[in-house]
């Protein structure tokens, strides 16, 4: 077998192509970025609420912490302004070269609840996202989503939630006359459970299983995701939540073909019976000084292990965000 020796000139060419080939680069990475930074419509686990009078004082006995499901408002408008850093803009492996950059994500969402029952809430959501990288303009993209989702709450203590959604997603290049480079329909189902660990302390365990099928164009990105999310939510004060999480997942790709992660390999990389194991760990700290505004800081590290080593990747993303929400 012929040995492939990579010279320093090869890596210079790889980096050059990474920052000058948006059509080849911005397909899966754009979707992956939003999947990490923005929850899907089905991921609507109702987290507990802590009354302002509650404190973590054992002398008070059990704390009045409850998980409530109030009747949803008909209209919800929200925006999230995020600033983050990624050390792997295009989610490529070390073998093909990586590029890091500061980034901005602006997200604008409007949702409508046509009607609701005590346990079931359907929802229609429209969302626009824009991502801009400080030093890698080839990674910039715009995204429009239309989602149809439902949430069903069940169990004697109403601690279980089943969320399902169908999301139509469109991705365009803002530097190429809004050229569409990627689109997908995501069919998502998630079941979750929330339990208070200690009655005298406002700390909760949240477990969720998510099954999502991505029907994509280009079809080489068609895949089935199975993921398990395990997290703790701690409220040292009612306005502040601290949540570490651990999220392992398996990804099965259905279409074999040639994948061009950065154009540096003649003929691209052959994707055949691809299976990935994706592992994400992170921490989210959110402060909500007012019912309509929250401020967050987060840190996420992802390792993706593929049976094709040229398609696996790792990524680290620290970030901060400000979110505003109005319901009526």
C-alpha cells in the first residue's frame, strides 16, 4: 500500500481551501452549528420553577419547588443574541485541517399555539437564524425554519414530557446572492423526565431520549440520530440556574458516496456505511433578572468518533448570550 506523506505545503493548501470554498464547506457544518446552539422545537422539557421565597435552608423543611404547566399563551416572540468561539468552524478532522473563529449568532423566533388541552399543546414555529464568523467568512450562513410540533405531558406527577416535531430547514450563503447550499427536513421525537433529587434543596435530574431523522439535500447527509441527554439543574437562588450536562449519541448515515469536507483530497472522501458516536459535555449558567430577559454563559465540548477517521471531529465552544421573550 502506498504511503501518503503530508508535507507542510499540504496543510497550507488545506487551510487556504477551507476559507475559500463556502459551497463545499457550509453544508453539514451549518446544520451542526445550529443543532449545538439552538434547541429543536421538540426539545421543550418544562423545567421546574422556584418561588422567590424558596431558599436552600434545611431548617425550613421541604422547599416549595414545583414543575408547573400553565396554559400556554397563544403568541410567543423571542430573540437570542449569542457570541461564541469555536475552534473548528467546519467540523473537520485534524487530518484535513481545522480553523477557529469568534462568531455571532442572531436568532429570531415567532410561535403560535392554535389551541391547547391540559396535557397536550400543538405549536407552529417560524425561525430565522444568522451566523457570522469574525475571521472565516466562508462559514457564514443564514437559516430559515418552519416547524410543526406538539408537547404531551403525562404521568401521575406530570414529570414526563413527550415532544415531537417536523422541521423544514433552509440554509443559504449571504455572500453568494443567498444561494441555497443545504436543506433538510428533521423528524424529531423526544421523551424526557424531571425529578427533584432532594426535597430540601432545589436540584433536579433531567433525563431525555431523542430520536431524530434528517432527510437532507445533498442526500449524503441523510441520517438517524439516537441521543441520550443527562443533566442536573441547580438553583442556588430562584433567578439563577446552573446545569452541567452529558449527551452521548449514535448517528447512522444511509447514503454512500463521496464527501468533500474541504476539497483537499482528489475525488473527496468516500463515505461508506458510515456510523458515528457523538459525545457532548457542557455547562450552562443562566441568570434571569426579569421574567422577559435572561443572560447565559455556556461551555460545550464535542467529540465525534466516526468509523471513517477523516470524517470525525472535535469542537470546543464557549459562549455568552442574551435572550428576550414576550408572550401574549
